[in-house]
C-alpha cells in the first residue's frame, strides 16, 4: 500500500519544450500535486497512454509536434480522451481558441505564469472532472438499476402472472362441479381471492410507478363493473362481518344483483385495484352496523360512487387525496386514496369526495366519455351488435379446431376447460413456437391462441410465420401476453397481430374474446 505524502494527490502532466518553463511549473505545483514532465509532444503522448494523468498543461508552440496536434491525438485515444487539457501560450502568440475548444480543451493559461491563477484554474477543472466522473458513476448505477428493474418486470409479468392465472381460474372451475362440500367451496373461494389479492399487489407494484410518471399504457376493453365490485366485496367480507357491515350496489338508482352485467370501458384489474382501495377505506371508516353503498351511473357521465356512514377526520380533509395522508390507522400507509385517484385519472377521469358527520363520506370516480357503459345486461340475455344483428360463426363450436400454444401446462389446461364449457371440443396443444409451426404446416386450425413468451420461437414469430403463409394468414390469431406495453403492441401490429388476451384473464373475458375473433 502506498502511504507516501503524494499517494492521494492528483497527477499533473506538464508539456513544454523549454526546460525553464517546466522547472517553473513544477515549482508551482509540487506542493499540492504529483508532477510529471515532458519536453515534447511524443513523450507527452507516451506518458499519458501509459499512466493517464488527472490533467495536462500543454504548451502550444513546440517543434515537430505542436500542442494542437498533441491534443488531437489525446482526444482520439479512448484511454486519454477524457483527460482535461489546459493550453499554455505566450501573450504575443496568436491562438485559435475555437480550434482548441473544438478539440476539447477546457482552458488557456498565458505566459508568464501567475502561480495563484495556475493553481486556481487547475483546482477548478479537477473539481469539474471529479464531478463529471461521479455523475457518470451515478448514471451507470441508474442504468444498471433500470436494467434490473426491466428484468424483474419481465420475470414478474411472465413467471408470476402465468401461474396466478391457474390459482384464479381453477378454483372457479372446481366450484362449478357438483358434490363439493360447503367447507371446500369456502376454501376454494379463499384460494381464489388470495390469488386475486396477490395479483393486485404485483400489478400495483409494477404499474404505480408508470401511472405516477404518466407512461402507463391503458388498453381498454369492456369490463363488467358489477362482477368487479362483488369480487371486491368478497375480498373484504371478513372485515365487514366483524363490524356487521352490509353492502349494496345500484345502477341508475335500481338494485343490481351479482348476475347483472354493467360494462364500462377500461382495464379489469385497474378497476379492481381502484375499487379495492376505496372499499377498503370505506370498511375501515364505517361505524359498526353500517352500510356501504356502491352506486353506478351512466348519466350525465359514467361514474362509480362508494358511500359509507363515517366522516373523514377534519384535520386531513384538505389533503386526503394526497400521498401519505392517514389518520387513526395503526398500519395505514396513506396511499389508498392517493392511488385510487391516480388510477381514476389513468382511466380518463378523476376522483372527488364529499364528507360530513351527518351524511357520511362519498368517494366518486367520474370517468371520461370513453368509459361509457357498453350495455346493461341481465343474466341469460344475448349481446347484440351495433347493427342489431347477432354475430354468426361459419362453423358450429363443435366443429371449430383450436390450437393452444403455451409452455405452461396448466395454462393450456385452463383454456381448454373454460372453452369446453362453452361447447368447443376440438383442441390441439403446443408447448413452444417450433412445435406450433410444425403443427400448422401439417394441420388445419380455425383459431390459434398463442402465448408471446414461449421458449425458442416466440409467439410473435409464430404470428409472423402465419402472416407470411397464404394458407394461414386468414386464420384468427389471439396473442396471450402479460405485457401490453405500447412498444410491443406496435411491434406486434406490424406483424399483423390485432387481438390480445392479457394475463391473467377471467373465463368470461376469454370466452368473449374468442367469440368476437371468430365472428370477425
């Protein structure tokens, strides 16, 4: 270990063809810096390349190779190009400052030297260089953090969301079976709701940053708000029962049952997260034996209101919509209402509230016109197209052949079981893109459901293969993906992909998507 007095001192390389000048510079600098000297340009380049100094004082007028040429070569060499260079010139010399600045010099010092000015200039530029190096280190760390975050997001989307689809859908399929005891049904319900809560946490952690930054890509589809509300009710059922709180949901003043369908345009899990925050807040704020009302309206604009009989404490009313605002909650984070407002704005609307001791508190999500209800449908009604005609398929469901491409076995099983209950019976499976293409080369399919992230040949490459094949380009194709980033949607659109199914998906969304694609 070097423990000499100069061990931590910066190194200055002085370049001048006049020995007296080198002696003078050395005398000025030696108390504060380690000094190296070179009497010509070639020697200077050799020293700088072998052990780059922290700064170079470079004479302009020298024989054989002048300071401009030395500087040019220093800046061409990656090992020396970032070393700050200060030109030295005599007062009677005509110097081209523009040429020097274009080469990358940071300053000029004129002869004869003023020691204090020389030391001040050197100190300033060493400090600037140190600051630039620190910024470069921080940028490198930030770049690495971005890379790691992207890797984590990719892992979260694909490796965690895909299995969660199984945890959400398998209990729902088992609940349809006969002969299941009430205790087992309750446990299956708990399993499903736990998976939904885990998914909500994953989505929230990934998306909140994008929502705050305004970079979240909203992919709108019709969402049954009644179903979402009742799912949220189930999530907080235990807490509500402990306080004997009852729930009710209304659409345009009329009671809505769990079987009713009221569709707003948006994202199901964005609606779920938003309503989960607001209903949780309502349960916590409600008095014992209270009521929580969820009111859906479609005029004058779509809105969702959640009312409870508790009042927002006066001391936080003016900042309840801000981050980290909470009162009287031992484990409260103060992010619930703040997050709900961000999600409401992402859906094209906003969140507001009214509160008083006599009327309680009502949080209202007012949505944009893009979220207008797609229809109000009671159970067993038929969805009718805008022209008033029911969509017709050229083949019956029993005749349609469906290829399912996914490396996750249970995902293929879930898709098959959901579609079997809708009357589809012909299924083929492929666990990677190569096997999918091999199948399509030899067999006919009426629909392809393909995961984007599959081993080897990706789902996008499968779609591209089909688009380039005259026999396959007209076969309906649905891309299954956990990532609906705009850049990827645009990339897929260039390959002819128009239909998506975002993981995790509900059975009714899968069925509606398949029916819509086959009807096009």
